[in-house]
């Protein structure tokens, strides 16, 4: 008897709920194979509450046997899923790259699961088609975790009001159809919303009063944020991969109102694209304990005024992180940006609460050095200032960055300068 068989025979003496818990931690292929151990084990695998076809097993089945062969991907899932006897609380499905004409089989699986008290659903679609979610997905009202990739979100407009127990919603490459105005979706327990590379996001209208974490990356439209009830939000991350035409819609956003509705935000991450429209935050004094800015060019006059505006608008800022980049405009506007940073009214207030600053990917340009000088002079509570040059900068330029920064006057006598090698 192999060591694996010995272990399985041993756990067979455990109480039923513990045996099921151990089985659910095995790959689905090994779970089914336990049926050959003995009569006692023959049908144990049909009572597991978590069915997982992850990327590894799905790709193996599809590569070796295709979709509809004797041991093909579709037929194996049919066999495993439809023989399950009890409730299924978790279903993870990775659809590998297949040339599919339709998702008829997937629809049948979801319909079956909608009667099994499903709480955790992941659909990771890598096939050649984008999967339109069937209406039965929106009848899985016991869901607590939902993760979707490469799907079309189109709930039934007349019957779907929301997921009352959903706590985490992760959406990757989702199209929110523009065909019908669907109204507000109620997600009263939602605490985390993550969206990557989604389209037609303005059609997603949600009410999530307990939302604490919001991540929106590379989505073409973020107007839905105006409709969020964000009284509990603690962390916000918004990065955009947007074209010039999208800024027309972005500029119509009432960003000041958006942040006034998020009074508990402590961590705020954005990139240079969104920063271009942050001028509308000039009168906003919302609490920001930590702000992180990605891909910011301090010599670009599209970025620099927004950074300074954000500092003026965040009197309670405690931590600032900036990841620098270099745009074509920075090379052209270096003199204009430098003059702006040296003007007396560039930053007409002190940053009394600022304690930590981290600037990375520094090229040592004049605007970058002047910005560092400005922060050191206006931060009386500063404790730690971390600088990290760009990996592309040579040793001579790195030395000059350190030499210049060490000479800048500091408003804080306890400010520690820390240099990190790239």
C-alpha cells in the first residue's frame, strides 16, 4: 500500500466532517481517485462541498483530451458535478482556451449550482468567447464571494435587486452591457470591490454602504463612483488606461462630491491619468492618511499642478508615496515646471501631519529635486524621507541626487533621509 493510500485509510477513521475537510484540500483528480480505495470510500467524493477545476487541471484535460473526448474537459466536469449529492458551497472553474461555439454546458453547470446553496463562485474564462452570464447566476442569492473573468454582466432588469450576502466582488475584463438601464444594485454586505480592464463601467450602479476596499484599474470609465455610498471606505486605488476622448467624461465627474462621500478614506492610490482631472478637488478637505501616486511626472505640467493641488487638499496627510516616470512633455516643460516649483505661492501652507515620504524611480531632474526641496521645507513633522533612483540612472547621476538632497534645508529636525539602491 502506498503512503498516500495509508494516509487516506487513516483519515477514513476521522469524523465525516473532518474527512470532507481534508478531501477538499486535495486536487479534484485525487479526490475522485479515492473511490477505488474501498467500498467505504467509493462515494465519499460525491459529498464534498468545494468543487475546484483550477487552471492546472483544466489545461491538462483540455490539452490531452479536448473538450468532448471520453476524458475531455466538458465530460469530466459533467461527471464530477452532477454526481454531487449535498450542497456545494464553492465552485471554481477555469475555462481554458478552447474553440467553443457556445457556453451551453457552462450554463447547465451554473443552473445546477444555483440550487446547491452556492456561496463562493469563481469563473475564470480564457476561451475564445466572452461568456454572457446566465440569469441563474443572479439567483444565487447566498453568494459571499464572486470572481469573474472575461464575461458579460447583464442581470435581469425586472427581478434582480442585488446580492444580499456578497462580501467580495472581483471583476476582470467584464463588459457591462449598454443595452438597458438596469438601475441600482443593492450589495449591503459588500466590503471589497476590485475591477480590472472592464468596459462600460458607467452602467454598473451599486449601493454598498459597508464597502471598505475599492480598486479600479485600467477601466475606461469610472463615473459609477459618483453613485457609490462610500461612508465606510478605507482604501481606494484608481488607475486608468484612458485615451484623450475619455477625459471629456472624466471631467464631468464631480470628484469633490465623490470624496466628500468617502469621509473615512485612509489610503488613496491614483496614477497620472486621473491626476489630470484632480484640479476639481481644490476645495476638498477629506481625510487622507496615506496617498500613493503611480507613474507621476513631476516635470509634466499636466501632472505637477494636480500633485500640488492634492497636497493642499489633504491637510491631514501622514504618508506620501510617489512612483515617478518621465513623459515626453517633461523634457519640453522642465523650465516651466521648475519656475512653478520655485514660485513663492507654489505651496502656501505647511504639511503639519506629514511623517513619511517615499519617492522612487527618480531620474534626478531639476523639477524632481525642487519638489523634494519643497516637501522638506514644508513638513515640520517629517520623520522619514526615502529616495530611490531609477534603475536606468547611472552612478554619477545617483551621486548627484544624494548630494543635492543632503544640502536641502529641513523644517523637521528629526527627519531621517534614507537612500535605497534601485
